[in-house]
């Protein structure tokens, strides 16, 4: 919005040139999303308490979570609106990548909202029927994937960047659709599973978004893209703004979600943020790098899968409880201890992911 205004007025007022600067937009989108989150956070918490929109705590979960009953949920609204507003304010809205990401963010946010509302109205932790949840996630994700595929079919849409292998970038063809679907829907649900402790899911999301902002900058620069042998994607420049907005809003949300949390993210936040990260990875052709940098989300998901298979086949549990962060809780580790350790692991994995790009550079 401000970019269009600046283009109209820059010839008359030189000062509007600043709104066309990428550096300016990066800094201000981060600050605006952060302060918008702070601004709406406190009154939202107060309102949700008033109408009794509170977290449904599992009866079979760690007993330490019983004290969380009554804490407002749907805090993802803070992240949801601060990201959207800051992108509309500082983003270039004729960039198709912006709308791909916003579509997933909004649709998955709506799915998450319905899921949260179902839990609250039913007064249990089951929420939206799993069939319908995955159906709508799949439908919205496939709409975006097919659009991306058709929009960029003559460029490098189906190219897969393989970590460590500089010269190996196979064209996936129709297989691209399946991989992209797995990444978007899988990441959405992986973040949802991880969101079980105060601040646990939001910081890995912030770390990965910051890394993707850097990768988007490299990808949108023809010289860096050629040196790294990654696809040159001019439209990726606006993903920098989107990723920076996620960082700012995530930090603003953490202000209220850090232990002991004043508000929980809920599915409206975790599903939309996870789907957004997956979409950004698909647009940047960095699906495999997301698996590495998002290792915490991967581990949480795998722990659930292993637990289910083990119980069905062997009638025995591998972990005391899944996702795995609950296993450590039942082992007696304090919640802030677990969360902080997961943050550290996530940050290290993000650095490893960025290092892989450097290694490919010198391959």
C-alpha cells in the first residue's frame, strides 16, 4: 500500500523514496508487525477471558498442565492479523508470491479457527473432525500448488534443490505436486503438534522465517543465485518482507506466550504459520532444507507416528506420551527447561541449513 503511494508521490516529494527502499521496508515491516502484535495482544487476552475462550487441557496429559485451564486460546489471532496488516502495508501487492502465501495463511487460519471453536464449544480437545480438517487443508494447498505449477511451468517450478549437491537439481515433473503437498500440509500439522508448551512452536518458526528471509534475498539476486546454483526467482524478493513480518509478529506473540503463558496460540496460529512456512519453502525450491531447519517439527511429528505404529503393532508405547515434549515433561523436566533446549536445537539446525548453502557454494 505504502509502496504504491510512494510511487505516485516520489516525483513531487523526494522523501517518499524511502518507502521504495527494500532495507527500509524490511526494518519497518518487522517493527510494525511486532508493535501491532503488542498493541492487540493485551485487549485480545482481556476479551477472550471475558467471553471464556479458554484452553481445553487433556485429562490424560501432564498434571502440570492442569494449572493452565482457564488460560485464553486463539492467540494465533495476534500473529494472524499483525502479519496480514504489515504485509498489506509494506508489501508489493502485484507480486504473485505474496498472494500465494496470503492465501495459505488466511485459509489455514480459518481452518484453525473452526478447529479451535469446535474444541471450545464441545468442551473437549478433539476439535474439528480429522477428515474435514485434512480435506480443507488438502484442497486449499492443492489449489495453490496447481496454480504455482501452471504459473511457472516454463521456468524452474519443478526443480528440486538437494542439500550438499550443487550440480544435482532434478526436475520433478508431476512428482512436484506430491512433494509440495507433503511439505505444505505436513508442515502445517507438524507445527500444530509442536505447539504444546509455552513458546515452544513460535521461536522455531521465527528462526526458520529469519533464515528464509536471507535465502529469499539470495534467491532474488541473480549473482548470488548463480554462485550458489539455486534457482533465480525475481518474485522471491517479496518473500523477504513476508518472512520478516512473521519474525516481528512471532516475537510480539512471544511477549504474551512465554512461560507462564498469558495466552495460547491455538490451531488458528499453528496451522496457518506451518502452512505458510511450507508454502515459502515450496516457492523458494527449498523443501528439503525446510526439513533440516525445521528438525524440531520433524522430530515431534515422527515421535507421534512411531508411538501410534508401536502401539498398534506391538501394543507397547515407545514414549511415555507424545508429542515428545510431553515425554520429557513426564520424565520430570520443567517446562521452561524443555522449551529452551528445543529452541537451542532449532537454532543450531537453522545454522546448519544455512551452512549447507555455503558448502554447496564451494562444492
